C-alpha cells in the first residue's frame, strides 16, 4: 500500500542521512572504507563493531537512533488501552521495525561503499554540520526495454530488499519479547519528546539468509 511504501521510504532516507552524517564526521578513513568495515559481519548492528556480541544485536547507536527517529517518535502518545496492553505492544511488538532499521542501514552503507551516493563536504572543521555541502548522487542506468534512463536499480524496493528485510525480521523475532522490549527502551532515550522518558526506563525450510543468524 501507499502508506507502507511511505513508511519504508522514511526508514531508507533517515538511515542514509544518519550514515552520511557519521561518515562526514569521521576523519580517520574514507567513507568507502568505513562502510566496508561496518558491512562486514553486519557490524553496524552492534554497539561495538570490533566485537560482535550477539546478545547486543540491534543495539548499535545507528539502529537505536533510526528506530527512535523513524518509528518510535511516530507511535509515542498512542492510545492507552489497558485491556489490550498497548504499552507493552508498543515496546515489544516492533520486530518488523527493527528488521526495517537493519536493512535500511545495510542499504545506506552499501550505497556509500559502492560510491552510488557521493558525499561532498567542506573540510574546514569550523564549519557547522548544517552548512556542509552534502550531495546525494544516485546514478541512473539505461532500461533496455524502454530505452530510458532510470534510477530504479538503486531504489529501496520490495523486489530488491524484501527478502533481506524478512531475514532481519526473523532474527529480531528470535531475540524474544523481553530483549526487544529492552532494545526499544534504549532507543527511546534518543527521543526528546515529552513522554519518552517513561518508555526509556524499562528494564530489561529454505536456505537461511545469513541475516537471520545475526541474533
């Protein structure tokens, strides 16, 4: 549906903005090198990319910020229906959102690694981030059927990213409701909206896609 498409697009564009901001702020290596490092073993999913601890999957700063910005900010203030335990549903029923966070970040790092998105910015560190010249450049490819150039090859489409999203969702579901609830509460700490603090105080037979094993 149109709403689902908009939801996916929001995750994709927000993830790209987060990754680009990170790459711009890092002066130790090139954006392509950084992207390749974070893509290896899906390191972008973990708090410490140098130490893959599967107890901490989906708890990286990237995932928490994306989950908070693209999803939790939109459900904050949901209708409270005690009989349906809506508070718990809002916290733990987000395996789909976590899967979308993961695949959106993978795509963002892929675009940087393959130089499909180029980043031009001022090297002067005194220039504020908002003034840096950041340019997204998605090259078009020739559609042999229509004879026209199109950018659909790099689009965040279900055709290209659907199965990968499903695999990440499976991995999130394997974490279990308590772990997902704790992950959500950690993500809520990135929100500045009133009411977020109450959520942030919670304690804690086809060939398998390797994304299903990140849990």
